[in-house]
């Protein structure tokens, strides 16, 4: 090998090396600018947010959790789903205490009743853990926000939908659970809207369906017998919807238009086969999605910054209502 | 130079090169993982969102815009502020039309009145431009959400604050603009809460201050002369607050507790010097911040994904109220 060849190779190698180093430096600055671009809306995978419910196996929570998970994916953080398996106040308090003990980055909780969890929620907030409530509020607590359905508005929506089905004319009735605040509000929204906006419609009866399909069937039978010209019934919860559909079938009055609530499988099946004309879906995905967004903003101190005592987060988020009919029912089956 | 030396240098250079290439490859995979980490909550700087107001020079909008800008920074997008300079319906319609013509990524608008902009807003939505309303709603429009104060709740907060100041005892009055819905609701929240929760308090008068300092001063003078034992007055808007403070000073009744609304400089000065005991700050930063978040989610199709007809966004966000007193007033001066 000649020296000249070696020197040529040497020069060649050196220039490749220089070229390589040049591109490498360019990539280094690309890395830097990428790092700058990673926004403040970007957490760490070990940052864990917990959703706490009751009757945790219910279908209803699935879309809430999906929203929570979708937000976690966008924000690059982790989530965990916990809950009382039963409709049991003490069990939910215990679960919440266990969750708090592990100091998560934030907790979204649906309260089994408006007062029982307040003390435990406040303890979490005092320990510096962000807490928001979704679906069912505990309004006296120190939680930072509540995200859920405006039940009065849901009743208003039901009234407009009923008017559409009946061409703004005819007698209607309500089957509800008169001892629960959310059902009172759904009923009030419905009754007041019919009264104020539809002069040729009339609410002739409001019956107690006791949150039970059999009792609701019985209540619907009474309505249909007492007022044979009733044209529509609104049930403020899912079992009431199933019961009234049975009553209408049994009395062979399938022309009576039925509006139910929520999207349990049985309700969706009845919508699909035309026995129930419409049901009202709550904005469960929004509850979960924006709960996690709010918790993330609290954990990372990204809320209204420069004012002490300013409202850190919106006090209340009305997550909306969607009317489900035969046309769009397929989208609502749990996936 | 000996061949051996050249070969040694050659070997040395080669090993540096290999080492370099090795680290480079590691950095390449770092770049890849960084790219993966850049979340979906990350826009492009040429993605422009526009805020549209009326009387666009008002201090009131500054914190709304700050929230809008803060969200834009987090999401790596651009914002622009536009508005009718006057309180002029036609001017706001024209501004909005100009904004739509440039096809921005989204528009947040505070509507000068509930109906005049509906047609133009709907045009934007039909052209595929995401629109949300903040502060002042146009509820009949196709905008995707409304973010603003719950005025009834604001009145409730004022009532509780007044009760705190008066130790739950004594006669009080309201100065309001009885022909505007938001002021009606503030008044109703105040009056109903005093009536329901504070049996030793009484609302003795509700007067029309006409949104004007002089008329409000006159109204406050009448109240204080007709009911010499009035202990507190709530004004539902800023000019009313200024007027009643003048009346109280002129009649030398500085023991009367005054609660005003909003955070104009003049109001804050009166809070600072003790003439007004408290004023209610609206969650303006939250209006701007969450408006931009919502628009971004619409533009990038990040809202509730798999359901056609599902509520894309929460229907309503109550952006909250903060009580401003001497203790925290310094944080509320516009910066």
C-alpha cells in the first residue's frame, strides 16, 4: 500500500467524519427544539390519577372511564379505576381512604350520596391531593369542581323531544322517583317546559315508579287506565323506561310515545326495536375526559395563576345530554 | 511519517468514528421517543384562534384574553384578538364576518346580545369553523358550548357574603338593571337566598340604577332615606357600586356594608380604601383558557369520538365567582 493511497483514504474518512458530525449537530439542535416543543400539557407515566365510583361494575361507568383514559393518553399520564363494588356508603369511604393513602396525582369521584364522603374528600384536599366530583356531587365538600348532567335541562330536552313526537299536541305523564333530587329536577324541567311552551299539551299525571321496573309498570298501567287518551310517557330513569314499555305492550297501546333515560343495554334494545321512541344519554365521556384535564391542571399548577383566591377551576361543568333514537342507537352500545 | 503511524492514526480515527456513530444512533432513538411523546395536545404555530368581543378596549376582557393566550402557549398555537370597538351590533357582525372569511382554526365570541349574531355564528359553524361563546351567550345559535358566569349563583354568593358582613341580621337592598336578564338573575339569587337562609335579614327594596353611577347614587339615596336602618346594599353591576358608595359617603353612613360587581379599577380602588366591603370577580381567565381548549379539541377532532350525535363538548361551563375584599384586592388590578 502506498502512502498516497493511505493519505487519500485518511482524507476521505476525515471528510465523512466531518459530514457525519455536521448532521449530528443538526440533529442535536432538532432534539433541543423538540424538547422545547413538548408542551406543559405533558405529564409523566408514573403520574397516577384515580377514578372512584360505587357499584363499580355498572355499564354506566364505562364511558366515563373511557373519557378519563383518553385524556390520560393525550396527557401522557396513568389512570386507575377503583370503586365500591356495592351500593354501600362505608365501602366507598374505605376505598377512597385507601386511594388517598397512596397519594395519587388526583382523584375523580362520583359520590354515592351528597354528604357521606365530604369528610374524606376534604381530608384529601387538605393533604394537597386535587379532587373533582363527577356525575354525582357532594356540594358541601372542598372538591374543586363538579362535572355532571344538568338534570333540569335534561327534563327540558325530554319535553321538546316529546313535543316533536306528538306534534305539540296531547296528554302526557311522567314516571319518576320523587324522593331523589336529580329525578325531581328532571321532572320539573319536563313539566315546566310542557306548561310554558306547548299550550296544546298537558301533563296529566306524575307517578312514583320507585326506580323499579315492576312498580313502574304498575304506575304506567294506572296512568293508561285513568287517562285512556294519554299519548306519551317520560320515565326519568332506566327501570321506569323498561316498566312503561311492558305496560304499553300489555295494554296493546303501542302508539303511546315513550321517552326513557340513560343507555343501559335493555333500554337500547327497546329503542332499537321501536318500543321506546327515545332515551336520553348523559355526557359520560365528557365527565371522565374533562375530570382528568382538570385534575392534571391542578396537579401541575396550570390553573388561573396570578390571583390568590381566584376560582382555580370552573365551579360546574354541564356535560350535556344527547337524544338517542333508532337512528343513532347503534353508537351507544358499550364497546 | 511512517506507514505504521498512519495506520495507528487510521485505527484510532476509525474507533472514534464508530464510537461517535454509536452515540449518534442512541440519540436517533431518543429523537424517535421524544417524537412519540409529543402529545396530541400540541398544535402548529400557524394554527390561529380568534377571540371576538365588543367594546373591545374594556379592562374586563384583559383577563379573558390572558386565559386564551395562556392556553395557546400550552397548546403551541397562535391567537388573535378582535372586536367591535363600540357597543354596536352591526360593527360586531362585520368584525365576525371578516374573521370568518380568513378561516381561522376556531372562534371564541362574547355576543353583544342574545340574537343578533346567531345567523353569522351559524354560518361559521356550517363552514366547519369551531365556535364557542363566552361571557355573553347566544343560546339559539349552533355554537358548541357556552362558558360564563352563573348569574343566579353569583347572587347567592353575594347574599352569603352580605350575611357574613352583617352577622346574619338586618335590612338590605339591591340596586340593579331590571331589564337585563343577567341582572335579574343576580338579584333573584340574592333575594331568594336572604329569604330562604337568613330569617333575621330582609330585602326591603330593589331599585333601578340604570347601569349608571348617577342614577344609582340617586337610587341609593332614596333607599337610605326611605329605610334609615338599612345595613347593606348589593349592586349587581360596577357603576351601581360606584354610585352607592357616593351616596353612603354623602349621607355619612359609612357603616352601611356595600357589595359590588366586577373588578373595574374604580371598584378595586373603593374596595382598597374600604368604601366597598366586597366585589364579585367573574372567572374571566377560565372563560378564555377553557374556550381555547374547547376550540382546540374541536379543531383536532379530540372530542367524544365514537358516537355520532353525541354531545361533542360540555354544553355549559360555569366559570365561577371569587369574592374580592381588601385582603386579596391587589391581585385583581389588571397587569
